[in-house]
């Protein structure tokens, strides 16, 4: 098991710089996720760690070993590919045994470890099957077993759950986490699904056009997004430009919205008078009937309503203000509003305002 | 599926009937004749006679051995070449796109003749080297056979392996690398097992083609008894007499091919793996030293493939005295003779090839449509019967047709009909393959849309399906044209005086030692083949080889 | 099937139209090569300008079989040319015709009852490729070839596949008996066509080929310096070839015109000079027109053509036996 140090990695394709002086440290045994939309460079970074791409600048270290120029077959990694990349001409057993055979492990030992690995992923009885005879989920598990059985220093996973159906995806999340925790392997996981990232990771690196926009725990990213990009990527948010009118106390800031003077939370230095960006999560906004009017509540009208079972999503047009997305959780009929209803929206006092140029 | 009789049920039955009559029935007659003796009683006398004939046994062994050797050589040439083209980027690499076209365009007989002109005992290069004191081995016999056949057949392996490599998911190799095997070992353990079936399938095809080969064998095998040559010679000498021996030999040839097909179905095709849609690894740029080697290899292969073309055109314009070629002196005599004085072979070739193309493509389109879109028992039977001609050599097919249609109520022997028939039957499977792959990609929904708008199913076929297949129709037609106009082995058996085609004439001129005249006809043949291809590619912008 | 029947009908109609359009047409079945036919027809055109000749080419054997198959409804008019033995076997397909000027052709080269007339006299010779001899002395006699050092070094055509080869083997049998024939069979490489023999020798595959005079001469005259023509001192064998009119020919008058023309001095001279075909006519001075010797200066071992044809089956069987003994 090794810690991974990515130090100023640069990668270019043709004239395009895909990774820009990227640095990241993954502690030994941690589960880190690279999250972002397609084109942000997360897969490129993963493949640099694997060794399939050679970086144009910077260094890569496993613990203290500089592996920047080491070819992939000598880096002692385990990799799980998006479409599993099982060898079609080999049985599950032979697929899993492949890496052990390459390491000249004794036959009896191979048999034991392969059986153990297949057992751990619940596929002991499929050892003699070929990939063509297995379902997607089964292939995924064989791929996992194959990567883990060799006890690599690091485990790299490139969107391994994207090709599975929803139910299988949830199941496999647990399987992966259990196996990885048990083995204590340093894992780098790539995905574009933020829910997956939040559920599985120790820390998440959100990537934006070749740079890390923010590195933090799921709570940090959700609760204190550093900028609008992160705020919009993790969970959903209403991002509202608001003029700020100075600080009330340390950590607080006053701002204007829809004709009301409100207070919110801030991190960092006092903004003074200027432009800020209000991050208001829809599920944190309270929605109430228009009467009686509450102080600090913004009046508006319901434009659209979507009933989704466990929650109801509304679009509310504020009088003298922008449109807001509001969500109500739970199915209580009493608080259900219809299109056209007059309502008022309460923005919680802990809603964050970040400086506009942070966006 | 409901069997509705109009229009598709009827058409399917008609197609099946036609095929059964013109393909299956002659084969049955052939088999019958092999086990009948002169009195009409059943007997295995013919086969026993063959088994006892040491010349035949020798020919049988030689043909198998030649098949194995040539197949091995084509694999040794084709596989590395395909790997080079698939995985590397080097200067002038795009010239290789020309190769498959060349192989189709240049008929075998011209290849054989040209190599003889160059490397034969009195060949240009042979004489030149003799001037330096270097004696080349005789081109006749094993040397020439293996060399020329390898050059003619390597493209099958090359194209098959290239396709397999291009469809190979590069992630498999990366997985191998990630698990710790070096690049070389990874390719060995991961790439080879997956690509091997493609090699095997095509190798088996090459084997059957070598065993059934006519033109090169007749030209070069003088002291080497070969099955195909012996079968043809027996046919010629038995003409009008008891066809038992020729039938028995034909049956032996069919048995060999059937055996090979069996092996292919049972052993090889089981191992063909479907891979998820993956990216093939992008071709890597080669370092400048190695790139020179790669470009040189491509150049060499290209030159060897182009040589027959060059030699044929040079020979056509060379002065001759009877059988002697005066290289370096030029004359239009041979061409004048071919084009003006005796142009009948050219006219015949054009006639038969056009008719066969029209008949063949029309039948292929209709039959493919029925097989793919209107599946019934009849169409499934159609699917199997159509493939039959692929399994037998042209010589054997010709023999079967002549035996069947020489007498009885339908006498076609001696007419152009039998020529057109032989061509159409032989090349039908290719046209069908072409049509089928296009039809697969035409969704049912467009026909249903047309019907819902009030157009009958039959009219929908003409107004919607056929136009959607336009590119495929043209490429099928061209493929059929090119392959029928250069057909030799069935023609030689089936033709009678007055019906000679260009390949037959070329063969006979080469046989008579008239290489100048043969070259003139050869140049005409190649021109007539190339013209439609050039038109298709430049004017209609059709990629002829995407659906191979 | 409909399309094919339609095609057949169209073709038949077209040929009918074509046939009726020409008056003086004659259909020639010929086994000679393009130049030979061309040479003859060029002369014929001058002699009979209104005659249109339609050629159908093929091997003698296949053409004869075709004539036989068409016996009830002959489509060919004249056949040119076939070995006397072959012609003799198909007597009932031949139309007797005594052409004017036939006296110029010696009686031994005419068919019985004027069923056919000889047009060319083929002399069987030894064609030697000096470059391939490699130390062996050039052979002068047939007996030379029976010596052990000639094993596998000369080519002979299968007598069942060629009329001229047949006469050669028949001659060898008559001159040297069964033993001699077996010695030749033991040493010879047997090819399946006349073409293979002389082409192979010219191409250097065999040092010696037993073949027809004109075939060898074409290479000599064409400038291939290493090719030499040798008349064996023990005697060569003659294989005359002739033409005939098909019995019941549709264009009888035109056929006779063609027959006369092909037999004429002009045609035979042209064939001699251009294609080295020795004429049967006695009024042509061969040695003056070419480098070939006159017939009377060549030693010929005499053979009875009619008897040769009668003994066909026995000879072929004997030869096959000799060949299989040798393997």
C-alpha cells in the first residue's frame, strides 16, 4: 500500500493542455475520488497515475519512489476499467489468475488466492465461465477480483459503475467499499456521478478543465463549496448574485435580495460593499403560505411543481426578484402548494455568500 | 412468422427453386456420376481406380502439401504486415489502401504469366542475373507455385487480421500491462489468442483456394502433379465419354473443402470472441530509423503486387516474332491483333460479365432481402444453398454444370447461357454478403413508415429499400463485374468454340507461347476491370472494401 | 428463370438475324493458332473477297467431338486441321470432295475417297536448348535419348493428347520396338500438351523437347539463339495434317471455295514463310523460301498413316504401360 504524490503534473495533447500543473497527495489507504464532467481531465490524470500516459511535466511518486518514467507493467498497480476489459478467451479463473501468473506465483498458491478472491466477490461458482456468459455485474466483480488479488500498491478505478443499471450500481458501491476497506488499499476512483462520489469517498477532488477546483471531504464540499462551480456540481444550488452591504460580525455578511435586507454566513475576509454570490440550497429553503407575512421571508408565486415521491420540487418566482428552486422533502399534503399559489420563501441565515470573483 | 404468399412467399419459393435447380441439382448429378459405371449400375470403380493410380495419389498429396505451405507463407507475410499497418504510423502508409484493390483487379493468370516473363527460365531478371553469373532456380514447379500463390492470396490474411486488430479493444492490452506483464508478453498472452481465430478462419479459406487453384497451377506446375490440374485434364480427355473419373476426382475435391469447412465450423468459429465496443490503440509514430524499414516493406509488397500489371502493359507493347519476345523493341502489333483483328474474346467477356452482373445482383438483392427481412423456413434454406458454390472450385462447378446440362430436356452446353450461369452461380455468395450487410443496417421502421403512409409492401421495396441500398448495389455490381470478367476455371470447362472470354484466350495464348498477344489481351482485361472501379471511387465516392 | 429464357430467346433471334444477313458465309472450325489462321485468311480474302469466314477455335479433339454432336444439324462447314489418324476415325462425318488442282498434292497426303486433303506436313524433330545441356552432348539420334544419362532430361507429349505426338510415339514403336519405346518412356518427362513441350524447352525447363518442326523453328527464327533444330539421323517421323468439309455442311458452296483456297499455293507459301508450316504441295521450294531443308533432304522413317490410326488403342495402352513401368 502506498501513498500517491502527484506533483505539478502537466499533460498536453496536440496543442491542448489537459492537465495544468496539477498537484495532489493521496495518503496511504485513503479512498479519493476524482469528480467532474467529461473533459475535465479526471481520466487523463488517472491514466497518468497508471502509466498509460507519460506526463509532459511534473513528477509522480508512490511513497518515496519516483515512478514518473516507470512503465505501467512495473508500477504494481491494480486497475479496473470502465468496460471491465476481461480477456474474452479466458475463464473467470484465468482472468483473475493472470496477474499472479505474471508474478510467478506457485500454482497451488494461485489456485488458493484466486478461489479466495472470487469468493470475496461472491462468484466462486462462476470460476469456469467465460466473460460472454456473464452479466455486467458479474463481469464487474471479476474485474475487481482480478485487480485486487495481486495486492497492488494502489487501486485505480475508471468509472467502473457507469455501465451498470441503477440497482446494480448501488449494490456494487457497497461491494467495492467493503473490499477496499478490508484490504486497506490506496484507491483513486474516477466518476462523473456526484452521488457516488459523496457516498464512497474519504476525500473528493473536483476537477475543472485540468485543475482541481476544490479538494475536501464530502461534507466540506457540500457545506462549504469554495466557488460557484463546486457549489453547482455537488448537490444543486441557487446561485444568486447579490450586492453585499458589509459585515455584521465576523463570519457574517449583510446582503440585499428582492428588496429585503438579509444576513448570511461568510468565510474568509470581510467583503465590505461589493458583489457577492449567494449559495442557497433548494432543500434548505423554507416554503410557506403567503399569509401571514414573516419577517425576512421573500414573497413570491409558484411557477412550476414536480412531485417526485420523496420530495416535491418547486420553481418560485419572487416578487421583485429572481426565480428560485425550492424543494420540500416528505409527502405531507398539508404543505403542498399548487401552481399559481402565493407563497413566501425563507432563506436560512446560515446560507453562504462568497465573493463574486471567487466564482 | 406468417407465410403470406404474395408477394414474398412466392418470391422466396421461386428463388429457392432457381437455386436448387442450378446449384444443388448439378452437384447431385456430379455425385451420381461418380458412383455409376458405364452400364449405369452403382459401383465405386472410379474411386478404386483413383486410389490405385499412383499419379493421382501423388497429385492428392501434392495439393494438400502445397495448400499447407502456401497458407503458412501467406500467414507469415500477411500477419506482420497487418500488424505493421494497424499499429504504426510511418511515411507513405496510406499507399497500403491500394493493395486490396490490386489483388482483385489483377487476374491470377496475368500474375502467373508476368512472373514467368520476369523470373521464368528465359525471364528478364533470370537472364540479367545469369549475365552476372547468378543462376536462379527454375520458376516452374514448387518455387513458382509457392511464390505466385503467396502473392495472390496473402491479402486474405492481411485484410482479415487488419480488421481483427482494428476491432480489438485496446483496454485489454492495458489491463494486461496493469497486471504486470511486459508489453511483449502482454501481446502474446492477450492479443494473440483473441486475434488468432481471425487468422485461422482466413488461413482455412486460403487453403481451400490453393487446393482448388486453376490458373497458376496449370501454368506453373508442369512436373508437379496437382489435383486441380489432373481433374481438368481428365475432363478434357473424357469429354463425351464416361464421366466417372472426372466426377470421382471432383468429389474428392469437394470432400477436401467440406472437411476444411467442418474444421472451421467446429473448431475455429467457437473461439471467435465478440468484444465490447472498444477503441483500438492509436497507431504509434515510429522512430525514423525503423520508419524507413516499414516504408521499405510496404514499398516492396506494393511493388511485388504491382509487378504483373507493369509487365503486362510492357509486354503488350513489345515487339514479338512468333513466340519470341524482343524486349526493348516496341510494336503495336499485338495490340492491333487483339483489339482489331480478333476482338471476339473482348466482346464475349463484356457480354457475359454484364449479363452475369445484372442477373447476379438482382438475384442477390432479392434473396438477401428475403433472408434478412422475411425470415421463413424457405428463406433459411435459401441462406444455406446460396453458400454452396463457395465450397467448390470453379473447375468442379463447371464440370457439374456441363454434365447436368449437356443432355436431357434443358441443353445449355454450347450456349452463352451456361457461361452466364456459371459466373452468376459462382459469384453469387459475394454479392449476397455485400447486400446482406447493408440490409442489416436498414431498420424495419422505414418500411413500416412507408406502408403506414399507404404504399404496398412490394412498392415499398422499390421505393424505399432499394434507394437506401444504392451504394451497396453499386459496389456489389462492381465486385461481381470484376470477379466474373476475370473468371477462368469454370469458363475453361464450360465454354465451347466461339464463346472464348479474355481469360480463356490469355490462357490459350500463354499455353501456345504467344506471350505478346497474351499480354495485349491482358492489358485489355485489366483496363476493362479498372475502369468501373475508378468511376465508382471517383464519381460515386464509394468505398468498395468497407463491407468486406 | 424467366430472365434466362428471355436471354436465350434474344440471343437465338439475334443470331438468326445475323446469319441471314450474310450471303457468302462459311464457318471454319480450326485448331490452329491465331497467326496461322490470320495468315491464311489474309490470303483467302484476296482470292475470294466476297467470302466471310467465321472462325471457331479449339483443340482438334474437342472440335471433332463437337462436329459429332452436331451431326444431325451441322453448324460447322470446314475443319482445318486435324491429324490423319484423327480424321480417319470420324469418316462418316466427312464430305468427299475432289478439289481442282488436287494433283499438286502427292497421293500419300490425300485422304481415301477424297474425304480429306493434307495441308501441312509436320516433321517430328528434336528441339535442343543448348544453354540447358550443361555438359551433355547434343543428341543426334533417337537412340541417344535412350541412354541412361538422358533420364529426365527431355520432354515428350502424351500421345493420347496430341496427334503429332501420337505419330512420334508410333514411329518410335515401329522403328525401335517395344524395348526401345520403354527406354524412351523411362527417360522422358511426359507433358500433357504439345505446347508444354516446346514452350518448356524454349523456356529452358528441358534441355531437349521432342516436338514439331514449325514450333521449334519459330523460336530459332525469332532470334532465340540457344534453340537449335535437330533432325535425328536415324530418321524423323511425318505427321501430316489435313482439312475436310463437314458432311451436310449448310454452306456447301462457300465451304468448297474455302477448301480450294486453303489448299492453294498462295496460302501454303504464306504459311511456310510466316509460320514455318511445311506444305504438302510438291510445287513449293521449301529450302529456297526458308532456312528449312527440302523434304527430300531429310531422312524420313516411313509410316503408314492409315495403319497408325487403326492401331490407336493398342499404342496408347502400350505407351501407358511403358510409362507406368518406368515410375
